[in-house]
C-alpha cells in the first residue's frame, strides 16, 4: 500500500469503526457476554454473538435478556451491564500494539499522508482505553464514542457527529465498517461506505474488502 501524498481521492476525511476494523475485540466481548449469559441461564453461543455486532452495551444486553428464563428489573439490567463491562475491561487491559489488525496501521498512515482528516466512530465506551493500549490514540483527529451520542448504530448520529467534529461535510467522508449496522449508519449519514468482511452481510456497502490489508484510498 502506497503512502504517496499524491493519492487521488475526492474525500476530505475517513472515519473508521474500531472493533473489527482497527483491532478485533470481538472475542473479548464474546467472553464477557457469555459469562453474563451463563450467569442468568440465557442460551449464548458464537452464532448468537454475531447479532450483537455493532450494537451498544444495553442493546446487546436486551437481546440476551430476551432469551433468559425470567425478566429483569432496570436495576438488575444496569448491574449486569456493569459486571459485563468490568470483565471486558480486565480482558482488554492485556492488549498491546500487536493486537492491531493487519493493514490497519498502514491504512491510517495512507490517509494521513494524503492530507485527509481521520476520525473514529465507535459505540464502545472503552474506545479511548483500547486506542491507548494499541498506542494509536494520537493518530485520530477526533474520536466519537458511546458517551458522545444518544442513538447507537444503525442510526447515523455517530458518523454525522464525527463529520461535524472534523469540520467536513458528510458527502466528503469515507466510512469504514465491519458490521451491517455500521454500514447502514454510514450510508444513512450520506457517506460512502467501505465494508470489511462478507459481501453477503455488508451488501449496503459501496465496496467490500476482505481485510484492511486491501484498503486502497484511491479506489473510491
């Protein structure tokens, strides 16, 4: 991948998702949610975990609780969400720059070399912690996380907020996501969407790549 600053692109900013694009914390989320589900007797496996991709913490918990043998009060739900997050934080505390996905750092360097703004749009409330563990927090001009917004993906708010913070019109932004909900958010924000993963799942994306190693800024 070239980092030539003469890359021909019509965009002024690229906004990346975090989980599944820059790094893969999905397994950590899976382990933390499985502990939660097992503790309340709700069936949980990797196939069901796919439904939680791109969904915020309370939204994910509600999907799990729908399979539980009893209902839970709001207070109990908050306690379960907090317990899940504490376990997740214990797991991500072990992350290092080696946990960057292949091609992710090169993609950031390419975008920066082209003179574009770089944003992060993550529904994770632990986004800053993960960026610090990966050693790349200073690579982003702005980070929008769950604490910044009211509506989670697939609502476009997070990407619209990121564009506003970057001072760039949505139409001049390229969004990069690995989840269907995230791609929907990018498209509904009026941006061009790059999906990382399966074309069958990310069918709304303008272009789908198998991994960040295939990211090519000049292709869009």
